[in-house]
């Protein structure tokens, strides 16, 4: 049971299990006596509040106990990032933040190079996401497995936030200086 003392939602850390390949999922389904069918599942939706997250074993036993004979699953692999992928992600981020892509590239050039080097070390044969989902009574129940991999958006946002703090301090100092000069003009 979960009891809360206030109405403010605090972001809590969710411990996700490691993503597994299709063969491992099929073995788990067989172990629990549930059929599994490949589907294209929306990864972003799995992390929404209305989706009930369970461990894989608990999800399969819960589904089985509720008469669900089959679940759907999706396993996602990412190829190594290249300049085309970087351009695509930076364009999306620039659009979301209403910034110029050139500004992002200028501020984050070293971080982008580090991201490409780090991603090149990742084993592209290991899945980055695995999802299993079942519907019981109109509610989505899901297991979401993830393996760590470099995420350009996080790296760039962190770098922009650091650059943003420098810009903020600079603006405040310039504004304070301008205000002082304006007061001197009227004195």
C-alpha cells in the first residue's frame, strides 16, 4: 500500500530491469504459460502515469491470473549514431527549445563529439529497450526493460543548461550595470 501525505507529485526513481532479446522473452512467456506476439509498441507511452509497471515475472503471472492468454512485446535495437542521426536529433531539439541548430552545435560541439565516440563503443547487437504489455479490464500493464546507452538529448540539454547559467549571469551583470549607468544619468 502506498500512502501520500500531500498532493504534490514528486518524481521518483524507477528501477527498470535490463532489456532482453526476443528469444529470452519467448522463453519467459513459455515458462509462465502465456503466448507472446510481436507488436510495435510506443516506448514513450510505457512510461506514462496511467500504465501500471510490473516486473516481468509479476506481469506474466498477473496476466495469467486474470485470464490473459497472450501478451504483446517489442524489442528495440539502435544502430550506432552517425552525423545523420545527430542532425536529426539536434533539429528536433532545436524545434522543441525554439533555438537555432547552429547555436546548439556551437555550444555543444565537444559534447557531441564525445557522444559519438561513446556510442561507437556500445554493442549494437544488445537491445536498448524491451517492452511487454497486457491489458486487463481496460488498463495497460507493462514491463519495460532498458539497457544503458548514450542519449544525445540528455548530454546536449545538460551542456545547454550549463551554458544557459553563464548567459544568465552575464545578462544579470549587464542589466545591473546598465541600471546603474541609467541612475547616474538621472542623478
